[in-house]
C-alpha cells in the first residue's frame, strides 16, 4: 500500500537499495552536505588584506608609524655606510643642525615666506579659473564644445617650455614666476573640476527644473554644493603640482625662495641643507593636505571620509 503524498514527505527520504548487492544506502548526513556545498565560503579572512575593508583607526595609526620608522631606518642605514655615500646622504643629526642654522640666521623664514607667497597667489588664480571654467564645461555642452579643442591643445604644451617667453613678455621679476605656476596647474584643475560637475546626478537637475528653478539657481544651489567636496579634493591633489612648478619658477633669476636655497646649497655641496629643505617641502605638503581634508569635511560633512 502506497502512503499518501503528505505522509511520504513527512517520513523523509526513503532508503534506496543497491541492485548489485541488495544493500540499503542511506543519504549522507546534513552536516556533510553543508560542508560539501559551501566549501570555504564561510572561512574568516584577515581584515588587513581584505579588498577595500576598513581596518580601524588603531591599525591605520600603527601601520603609519611603522612606515615612517622604516623610512627613517633606511635613512640611518644609508648615512652610516662608509665611503662617498656617507657624504651624499647626511645623518639625521647633521640635517637637524643645518635646519637649526637656517632658522637661527633668518634665511629659512625669508625663503619660506617668498615661496609661500608665490604658490598662494599663483595657485589661487589657478583654482578660481579652474572652478569657473570647469563647472561651465561640466554643466553646459555648448561651453564644452567651445573650450575642449583649446584645452586639448594647450594642456600638452609643457609649462617649463614657456619660461623664455614669460621672461620676454613679463621680465624677470615676480610675474613670470607666478604665471608659470598658474599655467602649470590650471588645465588640470579645469578638467578635473569639469568631471566633478558632470557627476551631479541628473535626477537632482530634473527635480530642480520641475520645481521651476532657473539656471542660475540650479548652478548656485544644486551643482555648486554637490560639487564642492570634489572641487576641494581637486585643489588638494593638484597643489603638489604647484610646488613642483615653484622649483622651476625660482630658477628664473630668483633671489630668494626654498628652491633657490636648494640650488645655492647644491653649488657648495651642502647636502645636509638640501635634505633639510626637502624635508620641509614634505612637511608643508602634509600640513596643506590635512588642512584641505579638514576644510572638505567641515564644509561638506555629508562627504566626510
């Protein structure tokens, strides 16, 4: 007698008989089936090597300290070797003494003020032009079509190659140094800000048009606030290019500046002074990067990273 379907299902799978031996074969246990089908998918992976995983503030600080310590140990090892390498790589103590000497005689303050002024003026002009033209290109297809051929041509002209022309046009005072920083960074700012402007969701623009907002209001109340954190990140990234252009700019008949001081130290083989100034460049960049990150998080807390 065959049991009804509900009774057969409740009773579970029936054992099957082997045709060869007549033995009864039972199904494998549930645990074995789970182990067979899942494999290693349930195995816990290390958070340090997981792709795009958060490792926590403690690990970030610890790994950062280890990274800095490794560079410092490599510096100590290179400076402690005998022969000519010990002359070309000064010890940390000799570098610190050179820094103290520049600080005590006032040359460091004068050179730092001159370089910071050039970068501040030149890069501010570059950022303003980049924001205005970049948002216009990212928002209006007509502006993009008009400016794209010009930018495609001009951004491939090396800015240092314009130094002779800047000297003929602007002389050898401050204007050619400042405009070299502008030309060396403005095209990066324009193109990257344009990409930020294009990333504004189309749904936000359609909703603004539906509510009757004019173009000026959409630019001011929708596009600019949404693109603000991205524009600050663009300024933070391209600031390194401004300091790189400063090194070239201060070779144009400069009488002060950090790059000018490095050039003077090279003439007298003062490697400890050169190392001190290079470390100062890195500290300035780190402080500027942290400040712009703080500014981005303060002005756009929804984009906090």
